[in-house]
C-alpha cells in the first residue's frame, strides 16, 4: 500500500487491455481509489502528484513540459545507458535522488546524458541514504532514479528469507 492515501490512480499502457487487467486487480486492493486507464501519457500526467515509470523504453515516455510544476517522478525501469524512460531535461528542473551514485552514473541513460549535456552536475545527485538522514526541502519537481543495486536486492532477500524461516 502507498505511503499516503491515493484518491486517483491512472494506469498508462500502449496496450489498453493490459492496463485494464491491472486496473481490475488494483481496484480490489484499493477500493477507495478511483482507477483510470489510459493510453495517452501526456494527458494522464498533466495533473498528478506522482508518476511511476517502470519500463525499459529506449526513448522518454513523455516530455518534461507534460508534467505539472510540482510532481514526484519514480523512474525505476530503465537500467542501461541506452534506455531513457524520462527526459534528461526533467533532471535539470528537479531535485534528483538516486539509489547509488556509481550505478546511476554508469547505468542510467538519462543521468549519463544529462551530465554529458551539462544539464546537471554529478554533485546535484542525492543518494537516497543521504536524503533519508537529512531534512529535504519540499516543493517543485523531484525524481527518484533507480537502476537497481545488487547489494540492496541481496539485503531484501536476506530479510525475507529470515522472516520465512522464523
């Protein structure tokens, strides 16, 4: 379940039937949430608080201008330099959080391109562990870009295994 209650959840997929199947499944788990299905990304994200991307797209799914001025974007699918779920320009206009600096700078196509184009500096990237220890300002656009970190996967698997065995 979400960290905060969701009043509306829009599922976007190029194949409407897949989005509808997911919508039906989520409606059972989130009965208080309005579930909307769409195939139009720009329209779906024009008035939202949170966008979650989990694709292996080679091109950005939307333009930065499609988003509201205050929004949080989770981009967790694209994990290779050739992949680009989100536009590099979005990173220039956002506070960007990452799971691991080295991984982000060598595996995230969006971050690699944004740094190379001078849109952001490596020092602009905030590791999640650092962000969780400090006080962060709110407002504007924020992005969490994850490429996956094997050590985090191992730690989660270890905790799950311990819980299953206890």
